[in-house]
C-alpha cells in the first residue's frame, strides 16, 4: 500500500505562540480523498488534529483548506493526485486561525448579512411566477456553498480585510438578478462603496478555484457597470 | 456607507484599456520599431500635416490622454498590490499626472 | 476567542503561477504610461520644428529605445489578449457564448492593426 506525507499546519491557541508544522505518514488507496487522509490521521495517528467537515460531497462547504498553497475542498481532492508528496495542508488563507485547520469565518458572515441575501419586496397574491430564462439569470450564483475558497484565493481580500469579497458580492448579485426580488436599490450602497465592487481588480483567481462554478469574478464585475451607471445617472432619476 | 468616486477613474481606465487593447500593439510596433528601422515614411511634413488635421488632433489627444489614464490608474492599483499602503495623496498624484499629461497634450495640439 | 492572524506581505504574488501572470498583466501599464509620454515628447518636438522632430525620431533608433519598445510590444500584446479574455466577465449576459466575445475582440485587434499598419507603412 502506498503512503504519502501530509505536512499539516498546527496551532493550539492554549499552548502555541505561533503555528508550527507537523508531519504525518498516511497510507492511502486510490479512492481516498484528502479529507479521508485527515480523518485517518485523527482516527489513528493524532486525535488532536482539528478540522471541519460534514457532507463529504462538496455541498456543505466545510472542508476548505490550502493544499500545496491552493484553496481546495478536502473531500473532492484525492491523495493519489498529490503522490509522491509531501502534501502541505494549511488552513484557508486570509482568515484568522482558530485551531489547526479551523478558521474564523465571522468576518464573512457579517459581510453576508450586509448584502441582504434574501428576496426583498411584497410577495404576489398566489405563487411567484418565474420562467426558466429568468432563473438562468441568477442560477449559477445561487450555487454558492459559502466554502470561502474564493476569499482564500482573493489577494485583494488578503491585502484589505474590509473588502466585501467575492462570495458576498456574488450572493448580492444572485438576489439582484432574481426576477422575484425588488431590493436592488437597498443593496446599491454595499456595491458602491470603496470596499464594495471597487475593491476588486479582476485577478480572477476566485472564479478559478470555485468548486461550484459560481464565477464570482463575473458577479462582481458586472456590478462595476451597475455602480458606474448609478454614479453617473443618479441625478436623472425621478 | 460612503459612495466611492471610483466610477470616474474606472471609466477612464476602461476607455484607455479598450483603446490600447485595440490599437496599442500596432502603434508601439509602428512608432517604436518600424519607424526607427526605416520602415515608415513619416518625417516632419507628414507628421505635422496629420497633427494639423482635426481628426489627427483628436486621435493624438485620445491616444495620449487615455493611455495615460489607463496606465496610471493601474499603476496606482499595482502599488497597492505590492503591499504598499496607498494614501489619497498618492491617488491624486497618479491621476494628477495623467490629467497634467492630457492638458499638456491638448495645449500642444491646439497651439500647433 | 484567541486567534492567530497570518501576515500578508507584498510578495504574495510570487507563490503561484496564476498570481504571477496577473502581475505580468498589470506590469503592462508601466510600459503603456511610458509609451504615452514618449508620444507626448514627440508631439512637443513636432511643435518645435523639423530639426527637433527628426531628433526625436532619431532617438527612437537608439538601442535603449528599441529594447524598451520590444518589451513594451510584448506587454501591450499581452494586455490586449487579457483585456478581451476578461471582457465577457464585465458585460451583462449576451446571447453569444463568452468564447465568441473573446474571439470577436481578437479579430477586432487583428483588423484594426492590419488597417493601421497598411496606412502607416504605406
């Protein structure tokens, strides 16, 4: 049976002043994901290794980590692809580390709340009506699983943590583009601020790493035009 | 939440980016490589005539001005990308140079 | 809650091919700016008369100038390519696929360049 060394970044807030590396030799079969590798470590080698996971099928968004410096989901990346290794496993970039591979997502959650990610407006009498064509307008942006790989990818977020960021702006756009929603006006201030869409320089790495094809780079940059229109035409609005 | 003024600079950046994307390669090749190597029959008379012409004046102004606004806006962002803290003064400096260059170009074209 | 924040330095872009190409793309702006100033200098010399203008033209033949323009050409072509590659993301959804927009842009560059070179080179 083959084995691969996982170099894991460890951090225990109660005992460590700073993160440190710890290596684990993990035997693996070709069907094992990186997440399963971490679970092997926890079950057989070192029960103290801490990491988030849940669904094992790239829908819950819990198991994101830096694998050899790239933001990936542990459950859909396989140890066989990193052989012979070693495979460096670190917590997602640009977030404070709580413990080992678990990061503090509270900044993202605050930003998510700020974009008002829900249908705004009086519902119709009876059901909402929406054509397939109308759903296409926002469907890809609704696929976001809040895994935060895009924030780990985004250098602008790394340089400036006040930047609203890819996923929050993609979800903002998801609601603006939904024909059932009437909240675009209310969301414009988030878009228009310096740390709104204007914090983005279209590096595009966010869309490259997104495991669900959301394409946050597109969502953010479409709103640059909206923001510019809002800026220049605001005096002509009734 | 404070509204950003970015749309002004971004629009100029965008116009300059589009212009330089379309005509940049041909221009740089023509004036920077073909011309000095003798492949372009330019000379003073032809250049002067082009710059006297109304269309020529607008073309020269747009190229110089929009290339400057595009380049300097991006340079301002690149300074930030290199981890250097950018201040409003630096923003004014980069965009101010672009505005100044444009003003000089306009003046030269009008007085030619 | 006690957390550890990893510092982000100005060398973040050296760690990854995707980031390095991004910085290469951004580098084009330095050359576009300098090129615009070279043109502005030429315009100024044009206003000073034939001798001044021909001196500007002659200076373009120096090894330093040629080297600059060769590098500038490479970067401006890369700018052109990346500009149109990115363009679909900045536009509202159109009835054509992204690839068609990129192709359209590339064709536009080739057409405009051909027209310009045909007029300039005579």
